[in-house]
C-alpha cells in the first residue's frame, strides 16, 4: 500500500486557546465557570489569533465543552481559520515526549496460538529511556531494498514504509521504539504489517483531550497504551505443558 501523508481537517470548535491575561495556552477543561464566555481567549491557529468564546458550561451534560470563534469579531477579508485540534494535540504530545525522553510501556504477553484465552508473561511493565527523540522520521527502502531512516525530502512516496509520530533512539543513533499517537483512528492492518516488516518495537497511545499536564501524566501510565509490535513477543514460542494421567491400576 502506498504511503499516505497525514491530512489535518480544520475544526469549528477548539479544545485549546491562548488566555490573554497570562499568555498561557489552556485546554477548555481548565476554564472555570466564572471564566465562561468572552473572557480574553485567542485562537491558536496560524495567521488567525481572533477572539474565541469559551463554552465550558452546557445545560446538557452530555455535550462537550469547547471554544469557538466570535463571529462578531471577524474582520472583513479574513480567511477561514485552519486550526486543527488533532494536529495541535499531536504536536503538543510530541514536544512533551521530546522533553521527557522516557515513556512507560505495558507488560509483554505471549498468547497461546491454540487458545486466545491463555497467555504467559514475557516482561513486566517498565519505562523505556531514549538518548534522543525525533518526530516524523521517514523510514524507507533504498534501491537495494535496505530499510533506512532520515528526513530525506528526495525519497519518493512509493519507497516510504512508515513515518512514526515519535521515535526513540539509543546512544548509537539506533531506533529502539516507535510511538504512534492516537487522536482519532488506530493503526490499520496495512500499517501494522509495515511495522512487522521494519521490526522496531512499536506502541500506540491515545492522547486525551485535556490539559498539557494530564497529557504528560498519560506518558507515565499504561492505561491508554498498547503494544502494536514487540520483537520479544513476535519471536517467543509459546511453551505447551501437557499434563497426562500417569496413574495405573495396581497389579
């Protein structure tokens, strides 16, 4: 399957805004009841910066809070805002991981191929530490079929295998962990097959629609994280233990 670039659709309702009084980027969940409405919020969209209205209190509790543009504040000739909640959360999560250089990963289990309800523990949950962290690194095949990586603008799409959201590297510059940030859609079967082809341990983690602090805390928990590919699990054999009846009648 040919590599596809990510497409970020613009949104009408926003999770984040710039609060003017302290120039802090905040999530709608951080807005207090008395701060609801036109209380000095600005759009984070590139070339926008227009005033936003906080809709943090709704009569229907099932409705999600949000920021929206103030239609009366729009200037004549302004182009439509292209701010994307998904793109912003991905960038925010990537910057946090780049700073932390560590993430907690789930335990590794090997499932019995004959019975999916049976499994054995291979490795306990742990932190994986990175010597360096990069985002949007391209993994591609060269003319000899070798898998290489780098931010090479000349690589044609048909040679690109994967472009993980975040990559952890060790001190020798070798990739040791791919991190896929799940905002809306999980990895499909074709993308998972590509990961098996490359052979780099990969996790996917759901990024919550919440504050920057809570997103960071998410990387210290395994609640929203799962393995997509793990070399130890893929190469381990499930050891069968057969218990037979060896009792015999007394002669």
